[in-house]
C-alpha cells in the first residue's frame, strides 16, 4: 500500500534530517484563545531542484500545488493567516529553501515562513521537503521530508501542514486525515443516501455505496481500514462493516430486530451498539466478528448512541430512562451508570468522547434548535459551540480540537460543517452533493 | 375527473344549505344540477365514483385502506402511545387482517425530524411495536407481523411545519401477500 510506503519513507527520511536546536520560544500560537489575529504566515510555492515529469504533473507544478494545500490547511484552522502570494517580494529558489531571505519576508510582515521543495526520485516517487522558519528570530523550527508516490502528493502536503501546526501550537495536527460520511440527494420523502469518503479538506472524494440501500451513521475503525455503519439492505436495518480497500461489506451479528448505532472500541476489537427488542432499545457490545454479545443496559428506556472513552474503560450514551433524552456515562462492562447532562428543559443526544479524553461533544435539543456543544465527562463545563436551526451529529478531529457535524436546513437538506473548540472558526465542508453523519478518521500513519 | 365531480357536488350542497338558512318556510325548488363553467366535459372514461367502490378487489391493499379507514396511525411528539382514533383504526385493520389470513404485514415506525438520528430510530421502533402489539392483542397472530423503524429517514410529507410533523409521526401497516387490485 502507498500509505505504508509513505509511513516507512517518512521514518527513514526523518532519520536523515539533522536534529533541530531547541525551538525559539517567542513564536507560538495559543490554541485555547479565540484567535482574533491569526498568525501571519508565508507559504511560497515549493521549489524543485530540477523540474521533471511525474505521474501527477511536473515537480514544479506539484511545488505550487503543495504550497496551496498547506496554505489552505493552515488557514482552515483559523489560527493562521496565510499572506497573499501576490504580496511576496521574492521567489524561493531551490537554494533559498534552506537559506531563506528573512529580510524580504519581514517586509511582508510574515512572522512564520514555510518553504520546501518537490523532487522526483528515480523510482517514480517524489520527496517533499518541508521547512518552517521564525522570520524575526531567524531560526529553523521544522525540517522534515516525506517520500511518496507522486499521486499521493496531497498527503505529503498535509503531513507538512501538520508539522507546521504541531510545531507552532504544541498540539498534534489533524490535516492528514479523512472523513467518511453519508452523501444525500433527492426529496426528503425518498432521499438517496450513499456512504462516501474524502480527505478532511474535501479532496479525493469517492462514493463507497451506490444508494440502493439506505445507509446511516458510518464510523471509522481505529485502523481506518474499515467502517461500521447501518444499512437497510433487505429492508432490515442492521450493522455492517465496509472494507475500504476491497469494497466488500459484511453483516455483523444476526439479531431478530434492528441493530444500529455502532462504534468501535479504541483497540478496534469490539463494537458497541444498540439493539431493539420488543420496542425497547438497549446497548450491547460484541466482538467485530459478531460473536460474544454482551448486554450493557436494561430497563424500559431508549439507550443508544454509545461512544467509548479513548482509554476504552468507559462508555458515554444517551437514554430517556429519566423521562427525557439525556447523557449518561457507564463503565465498559455496563456498571456504574450515571447521568451527566442536566440542562434545564433541554434534551441531549449523540454524545462522542474526544480522542483526548477531556471532553464529550453532543447535540443539545432545546428552544426549537439542535446545537453542538461540549462538556467534561463529569458533566461540568458545558459550552455550546454552534447556533443554527438544526446542528447534529458531532465527530472529533484526530487531535480533539475541531468538531465536524451536519447542519440541516428548515424544509430539507443538510451539509457538513466544522467548528473549533473556541466556537469562532466555523466552516462549511465542501461536498459534491449534500451530506450528513460525518465521521473523522484518526490521523493517518 | 373525480375531482371535478366532487367539486360540482359540493357546489350543489353549498347552494342548498345557503337557501335553507335564508328561508326555511319557503323552500325554493331544488336547484338544477350545477355545471360550473370551468368543469370540463365528462371524459369517455368510465367511473362515476359510486361504481368505483364496486371495483375494489376484496383482499387488496385498496380494500384494506377502505375497510380500516387508513393504513396508518399517528402519535404525539416524542410519544409512542396510541390514541382513541389510532386504536379504532387498528381495530378495523385487525378485523380485516383476520378476514384475510394469508396476508402478512410489516409495521413501519416513523418519527418527525425533531429528534436526533439514533434516538429517532429507537422511537420509530417503539411506535411500530406499539401498533404491532395492539394488532396482536386484537387477534392478529404475531407470526404474521414484522416491524421496522425508519426513524426520521422517510417522512410522509416534506417540510418543517407542525402539520408536516404530525403526519410524519406515524406507524404504517404495509401488506404483503394481498390480492392484486
């Protein structure tokens, strides 16, 4: 697989690079503040030592495209303000990549500078060099290289953007990741829904199912090779697992009634899900082959939408056992069930545990609206991040700093959006058709 | 054509009612059959509506809907309780289903859009189960009944109005093995 090669090459290349001195402390981005003035950063076209053709265009063309992808990634985080290349006073030649002309970058008020190169290798691969400089202290902050098939050049660009983001924020990045979601089209009464997958920036979009069967709630396996989802194949709503590489789908578990709302355990061995029996919905878990089914909740309420904590020891879910839909946390064996949401007059659903473990994202229903919010796992510190008519179904970026969700419009239709934890940086995610039920992958290896 | 027929009938009734309220003692002669000018000439197709009912095939889906009054029952917001009207409909559905014992049914449960995806799937299941259980209690064998929930995925009516929501919170009895109509 190309991904494995990228990972392998990344490791190899990283070893070749010279260790950097301890970073200058004066250039950093505080991710926890609402950033009113994003960091001005220059991302000029990546140079090439010798422009040659590759399967994806010349290395000179790729150099321009890589810089554009990096710039878009950084801008989309809301933490960076890439400077318009039209303002640049200098080009970056191949020698400039490692010896930037700091003075000319200071004249355009760039505080940080990303340079790099795209070179073709003898085996059809490319190497993308990625450098980050502090323009005012004239220090090198990032020096990395990534080799990959030329066709996967976008991944090398995302890896570079992640390195820059990580170095300046102190957080891991999230740009080299994907999203699986439900693509929607047609009237509400006969909506056609298809599984689709794309990069987090909307590129490399691909449909996984053909729309013949209604599909809902896709969820990535931790290894990103498979997706658990609900399909109405044969008009029986049940959980299936889709293999992304092969395109094969298999039914998981054989239950007389509806089984739905699947999510993987962090180690990928277990699916937690809901099953209805005689009109009553409870939470169960089973191994990913459908065996060893264990019931975790009981009683007459609706218990659904379970999500594991990243350490696999607890599960957050929603239940209407107390009269209205609220959030509860339990141990992974079903013991110690405890309500955590208490908003007055409000209902809560679709809880999802952050990959950092520190927060739970949810949909809050109240005042005629659905809004996306977060709270700590003990229910304290509730904050709402969006305010539209109907926002639903949060999913976390791999670093736990951004939430993607879907926004329905009054009268019909839905689109994907993202918002960061400050609630300030909200964006629409481009999709070819309408979309819902996004699920963000972990960072790709 | 059926629409035009109903309209002219309604116009006639309205005129009669208006005449009655004006003067109960001096009843005018019954109005001549009204033929509103916008009504097109009767087409060559058959079917005055009175004879249509005679053409419904006994044991067909159309017959089921006529005899039961409806193929569906409705629910209040976030509720799966059957109201009196719903129970009446299900009583008639059960009577019909006992008459046609070769027909099996799927009860589809649905929710309006004011709930989250997974919750509505469970709520639709509750509604389907409420209707199915009631039909069983009225004598329809459990073996002839299956249930399925569509949550908020298959509204009967588009839109985000209260009236649309009221029609979308439903359990629909879908026949299989019914006579062709």
